[in-house]
């Protein structure tokens, strides 16, 4: 198996009512969640998993709002292109971008990564180009589609055919949502993405109030996460602040196998 190094960073922050992410939390409680992006340095080519917030949200200070009225914080140094520079990479050094799905907070940097091959599940591409969903602003094509080279897949996919980066469908949050298993040392870190926003939601099996395409399907995806956890995978909930700060200070931090114990 090829040796790959995983880095975790934040490409922005969002203030959101806790009840939006866990249905039985207070509507008055506001929490701050990171917008995680993952870099994998692999001998066969560097890979990004998601691209964070769009540069249109960059502020010199304070916050701005998105179309749904959420407070967004993104400084210039946190934008994906500038985060890459911190580890000596340019946008031309990224071979693949794995879009776990095409919601605005996961694909905002796509427009500046036009040389990369974008990998996405076929059902997600169909949904993202659905006029009804676009009209409701579930998807914003200007963010994710600047005529890049999209590679559409269906189902589980071993990116380099070496077990180091495995894409797995976890539908329900969207029609084509996918999670990623990344080999870290001798163990797998399962990036759950938005199958569950917060670890508490997974552990209590509580769905969010927002962005659930199919409740039955997302519950099946939660079952998959539990199955993989029982089999030895370490789960990472990237929008969970407490999970995030255990492995990253916001800048690209390399994840070691020892750090995985912090997530158990």
C-alpha cells in the first residue's frame, strides 16, 4: 500500500442554530462549526477532499451572511488556495478533488481548481443540476462548475487502487453524498462528512432539521458508519468543533496514527 499523508484544515467557519444540526437541541443555542477540508499527499498525486467556502465570503474582519442568513467567517488565509500554500502546494499541484457533495460549504473553492479532476457520485451530479434544487439554492452552479473535468462514479471507489483512499456512498444527506475512508498508518479514519454533522447526532441517532434528502436512506448510512466503527474504523465528524480541534488548529495539520486515539 502506498504511503499517503493526511492533512486537516478549516476553510471557514459558520454560526448556526444547534437545533438545525440536532433536532431536539434548543433553537436559541448558537454554535460555531468549522468548514473542514482534507488534503492527502499521495505518491501518485495530491488529493483534496472538498474545497470549503467560496472566496466571495472573505472578510478582513467580522462575518458576512449567506443566502440562508447564516453568519459566515472566512479570512484570506483560510481560503483553500492560501491554505495549500502553507504546505508548499499550488493549485496546479492537486491532481484530484473529491467532492463529497456539492452544497455551498463543500465546493466553494472548485472554481479556482480548474486543472484538477473532480470526482463525484453520479446521483449528486444529477441533483446539483436539477433546476428545482438550483432555484431553491440547494445548489449554486457558479461555485462548483467552471467547466472542470468531472469524473462521475457510482458506488464504492478505490481512488488509487491501493486501499489508501476509498470513496463510499452514504446517501441521504443528498442523493449522491459520499464519505471517505483514509488509511492513516495501519488504521482507517472514516471522514463521515455530512452523514452526521456532529458526533452527538451519530451517537444518539438524531437527524438534523436541515438538508436531509431522504430520512430512511440517511439512517441506513448512519448504520453503515456504526458498522465500520465496530469493524475498527475511527470516525471523524468534521463539522464537530470538539472533533476538529483534536486534530487541527485551522491550518493544514498532518494527522498521525497516534492522533486517532483522541477521536475514540
